[in-house]
């Protein structure tokens, strides 16, 4: 539960500012490789 909460908080904290930066690299490599 603590781990989930930490991920959730970090996700929100990073999401607001790094939403695109975090989302794109995660989706781009598989898309480019595939």
C-alpha cells in the first residue's frame, strides 16, 4: 500500500510537469521498434 501511494503521489507530482516527457519515451521506443 505504501508503495502504491508513493507511486501515485510521484505520478501526480511528475505528471503535471513531465506528463509528456514521461509518457512519450515510454510509448515511443516500443512503437518505433514495432
